[in-house]
């Protein structure tokens, strides 16, 4: 139990794992049950950060800093995946090219534009919410929801590997 929780934090956040930790399908699978718990922890931490920042900064600045805090806590894992997806789908016309682009560590202009748009939408949504009531609940629910969905998607057999059907339409 403790190992799975520790690995979940190590995978979803910048929490460092031991150098001796090896990832196998079994260890990754045992950590997935804790993704919602880790998401709840991240959401509560960001909620606390939002409350603290709201005492120090104007309301329009708080969402920017909360988004920055989210990126720092997660290491930008979700933004990196989004950028890879946008690059792969916008820069390829067949499965092999898409898979090659997904693995490329460089980022294309479409990926940068897509990440900027997503961050602007997140900022706009957070800024539009009532500071007292809705913002903390949204921060908590979105981080929890994202981790639950990640675990559900991992259980689905289709993936982006050459032997899967996920990119069959490309």
C-alpha cells in the first residue's frame, strides 16, 4: 500500500522516487488505485495556495499563480502530454509519423499554441469563478477528476503503441 501511494506521488508530481525504484507494469498498476487520492491532495494544496494568495494579490493575479503552482507540483506532466498529442496529430498523416512525432522531445509551433490556449482557458475559468465559493471546489474537483480519468484510461487496452488500435484512424 505505502509503495503504491509513494509511486503514485512520484508519477503524478515532482516528488522524487529512489534511484533504485524500477517501473514495471505491475508497479505502475499498483500505483493507479491511488491516483484519485493524489489528485485530492494536489487539489487541496492548490486550494490552500489560492486562499493564501488571495490575501496577498489582486483577484486577477491569483489564477495565474495557482496555475503556475499546478505546473510546478506536477512537473507539467499533463501539458507535456498535450503538446505531444497536438504535435503528433497536427504534424502527421499516418500512424508511423504520428508515433515518431509523439516520441520526439522537441515541441512544434502548434503544440505551443495549443498549450497557450489551454492555459488561457484555465485562467479565464478560474478568474470567472467566485473567489469565496466556487474556485476552491473547482480546483479540488478538477485535480481529482483528472487523476480518476487517467486511471480509467490506463485500464483501457487501446494505446498509441504500434500494436494498438488507438491511432487506427490516422
